[in-house]
C-alpha cells in the first residue's frame, strides 16, 4: 500500500532555502560582479528567517562565502544556519534542479526528478546530479531521496497544500521533456508521486524572454488555498495583452475543490526592460519567495516596484515583505524564485 503523500504549499513551515551559487563556469561569467551581490542579498535575507543550503563548484569561492555568511549570521545572533557544500553545477537555477519535498506518514521525503534544462536548451548533466551530491554530503540528514524518471522543474507547478496543483500546458506538455507521455499519463504520475488529487491547467499566458516554456511561477501563484495572484497586463498595445487577458479569464473560471471561485489578485505590470540587444526580459513580480515569516519580492528599479510592495503587504499582512533588486537576474531570463528552492520543515537541522 502506498504511503499517503502531501505536497506542501510554499507557505508551509520550512527548514531551509537552497541556493546554487554562480561561478565562472556558468553563463554568469561576464557579469559575476553584478549578479553575486543579488545572491548575497538573497542569502542574507534567508538567514534572518531560516537555514541556508548553499553549494558552489568553486571550492575557494565557497570557503570565502561560507566565512562571510557565517560572520553575518553570527553578528545577527543566528549562528549555525549556513550549510555549505562543494558541488559541480552547470548553472544556478535551484528552483528547477533542486529536490521536491513531499510529506508522508513517516515524515518528509525528497523526490529527485530528472532535469534536462527546459527541454535540452542548455547543458544540464551537473545540475541533474546536484541533489545526490547534497544528499551524500549529509545536508538532508536522514531524509530519504527517491529518484523519479520524469522531467519536472520546481518552477513549473504550484501547490495549494491541499491536493491541488496549478501548472501550464505549455510547459508540462512540451514534447522535449517527457515525449512518451500525454496529459492523462502525466496527471496519473504526478498524482502518484506528489499525492495531488487534481490539476488546474492554464492554457494561456507567457512572458517575452522566458525560456522555460511558461513556468507557472512567472505567471500565477497560490497565496493561500483559496487565493491566487497573477500577472496582468493593462496595456492593450503590449505584446502580452491578449495572452495574459486570456489567462485571467481562465483563472476566473477555475474553481476550488469545493466548487467556490478563487480570490484573485492582479499584480502590477512592470515597465518593459530590454537587454543590450533589444530583447525584452522577463521581469515579473510573481517570482516571489515565501519564507518562514517573510516574502522576498523581486524588484527591478522601475516605478511599479512601490505598487508591487504595497500589493504584497495586502496579500501577506502577517509576513515581512523584503524587496530585493533582481534586475541583474533577468538578464539570464529568471528571477528570485527561480534561483531558490525551499526545503520544508524536518529536513535540514
């Protein structure tokens, strides 16, 4: 008989946040000096609320980082919160190569899904092996890890903690991930391994510059079991208007398990940000991270940042809202939630 499983919501109690640190062997090589301060700001913010698991391929840099973060933790009365591990990595997107944790009758269990860099777009072999490096280093204590022969990224789904999964057809049904499986087969597998009872599929919504095939964590997020916030574009002349308006209509049609409509909150739409080649970058306020007692909110140095902070305070009135400048991250087509992965309570001590 299969042990009952629950996929926790992000707001469930956490033991740690995982970060995979940038190094010169990643695509960040030319802008390390710009992106490392962002990672450091995220790391320090995490340490104020819980443990931090940080890995880096470059051992010398990891030693320096461990020293600096431990000093910060101790100066703030938070000793022992830094767990550092030398481990090879192709890149830094911990949300997508990190472990997925379910809670069973026997306690938390880690799931190590396959990672293939969003359908083979980039090198991924080191990232796909990273969770096993962390497990072998003892980071997860006695928690077990199950290998799952299915490509799945943490940024591609949202859990309400009560059996409902929110995702996008664009991502999960892309043939470069699991070509032998159709929607029915995917629903059956996710129900079995994640313990979920139903999936809400969004068929619309995208962000220019996104190379994940429309990860849900850039578009719409559970804020509570009955509450979803989402990206909305008010500018009819914007290339996103039609797709995001169609996504909004889908969200309005979704129902909770008891048949009730969801409470919906539209997030501010940031001014367009382009790279040096004129490519629009995927700036989104939906890419926030919920911590124990706080929400880390990506901001981008645009006028809408202030409105986004205000909206987050309304959505999460009992949590600290911590804005972090993530503009350097979107130049590699991700943001704050994309570089972090929460590890639920009972795993990292």
